[in-house]
């Protein structure tokens, strides 16, 4: 497996990975209406491409297939942390998080934080993140429970 930064032209593959993961994995903890609001089938690919060009996520690739991705913002915020639904539990998330921690350290970031879904809460806890609180967020008319999580790292 290789961890690297996103390349232009991978927008559709990353959208498909995101969409399928939300619809096949997160459905265990959220309603169908919430899932559709989170990852709508009619999402604007140009908007997605613009986001990826701005955030320049790290991607996990194996044998030419994109199997995970995660965004690290300059303030230490981790966003869009997803592993392909058929690669869950195979170390992809762990490898992405190690790469994020290394990149954060290089940038002098000493604290990472995220909003973890119900589904991802255990992963972040197992990786040393503190659960700072449960919260309710709104997206496209749906209310979601998620968790503010954080972790101090050495920079």
C-alpha cells in the first residue's frame, strides 16, 4: 500500500469511495435520510473537484486502486477520513492516520481534531484520541450525532 497526495483526475474515484463507504458502512449507525443528506446521489462533481484541489488529501492506493483518503487542514483539523467499504479493518485507516500525524508534525501542528461519526468513534478512540463531547450537527436538513475528538501529538 502506498500513501500519497491526491492527483487531479481522481475526483470521480474518490467520490465513489466516499459515497459507497457512507452508503454501505455508515448506514449501520444512521438513517437512510441521513445517509442521503451526507452523501447525496446528485452531488456536484465540480464542487467536489474544487474541494479536493483546495484540501489536497492524502490517499491510500494499492495496486492502482484508491482505497482510502483523508484531509488534514493547517489548523490540525482532520476532515473526510474514509476507507473503502471493502477495505475496512485492513489497516488502511491506521496507515492514513500515521501519514497525517507525520505531515502534521512536519507542519508544526501539535493537536489533531475531528468530528467522528458514530461509526468512526471507536477507531479514533483506539488511536489515542480523546472524546471531547457528543454533538448534533445539521446537514442538508438532517440532524446527525457525531463526536468531537482530539489528540495531542509531538511536532
